[in-house]
């Protein structure tokens, strides 16, 4: 039997239902606004945790060189730094941290803040040969650094003294095969590129020469011209200087194309050694956690500088060929160079002095 209070409860429930349905849009809007507020707060917090990339760079940028002033790396840095200052709108300074074959400077950059304000000007020896020469380096190339840009390649020249009865590289190879162990080659020191390239040459040709290490290329060239050693692989500028003066003879260059400094000297490939191309490199690295946006800006700035005809001509005069790679391509390049030079060190039996 239906009671009067039942009708009241039904009516009240109906009113509550109508009120709930009427308030539903307001509650949905409130939830949306709350969610939007939380999202905005999260984005704001995220932005506070990130560097202000839009304003980068806000202060001078340092290029660290792990060798004394006045050498080839210093020349390369000075050539680029003034134009980088113009491209980035901030002063680019050069700082020398010499020691342990470039290791001191490399370690300093690896441990620097990853904000794009400290860069390392690296070369083949420091970054891809030293890891195979030194059992415990204080840094790892691919773990502790972010590649920024490769800026140049540095070919070497294959040279002999004037008493060697060979006018071409094939003639020299034939001579060395005829007199195994009778010819010497000089280098700037154990484990350097001027040591390892002749070792690669020996393996590629099957010849045997005796290695005579020196403390630097200058005394090695002195003995080359005096006939104490017969063969060297050295940087193009020094080789070209002595060759043009008629003090030595250049037989080949190690790059894929002929060098502008030695235009009449063929490449190794032209001389019959197919696939034999070996060059050093110059490039810039940053600490590993440097933001990708900063790496991209730096890479673009280096690319713009290297497009200058004046920079390119002066770089060639210094013995380096402009050879830009952006930060992604430079990382791939370094990944390929590491095992190549490690194999060369192993095959040569090179030991650190």
C-alpha cells in the first residue's frame, strides 16, 4: 500500500536528480579548468628546471685547447674564433690547458657545466688515438662528450729524402720490397699520427721499414734531409715548405683529393693504393649533457663560418681542408674512427713514451 511519505521521497529524489544533472556541466568545466591549471603549473615548473635556451648565449664562450699556444690547433682556433664571435653575438675566448698529450684539457671540458659555454677543440690524437694508447684515460669520448661539429680534415704528405732513388710512390714500394728492413722512417713520436700512418702504409703494401721516433717533427725532418731516415708521413704545411725548397721529395698525399699546397703530388689512391685514405681531423666537443638546442646552434654557427671563402683559403694555407660535419654526423664519424685507430695502434705495437 502506497504511503504519502513515499510520494514525498520520490519528489525529493526527482528534484535532487534534476539538480545533479543541472550541475553536471559546471562540475565538468571545473574539472577541465583544474586540469588545465595543473598542466600549466607543470609546464611552468619544467621551464624553470631547464636553461633559458631562447637567450643563449648570454656570456662569453671558452674554447679549451689541450696544447701550448702557437701550434696548429691554436692557429685553427684563432682563425674561427673571431667569426664565431660575430655569428653568436658573444665573445669567443681561447684558453690553453696543456698537458698529457691533450688529456688535461679534455678532462677539464668533460667535467665542465653542460651549458654550451665551454668547448674543446679536439684532434685525432687526443680523442681517437689516445684511448688506444693509454689504458686508463679520465674520460670516454662517446660517453663524456657531445660532438658539436667537425671543422677540418688534415691530410699528411708521404715524403722521402733526395738521396732515395725513387721518383714515385710505386717506385718507392718496389725499392722497399727489394731491401726489407734497410729503410728507416722517422716520426714525431711513438703513437702519434706520423707514426701510425706509416704503419698503415706498411700493412697495405707489405713492406718493412724501421721506425725511428723523435721528440717532435722538427728533429725528424732534420734527419730526413740529412739522410739518416729515408721516409716520413707528416703534415702537409711542413712537408710542402721543405719540398718547395727542394730539400725533400713529396711522393703522395693521404687525402681523397690532391692538396692545394701540393697540387702536383698525387694521392695514395692515384698512386695505386685503392681505398687508402687516412686524414686527421679538427673538431669541437661539449660536455655530454649539453642541450640539443645549444648543440644545433653551435653547429649552425660553425657551418656559417666555414662557408666564408676567406676562412676556407686561410685554412688550406694552414694545412687543413675545410670539412664540416654537423653534431649528429660528427658523432657517427667519431664512432667509426675509434676502432680504426685502435686497430692501427694494436698492429703497430705502439707504446707511450
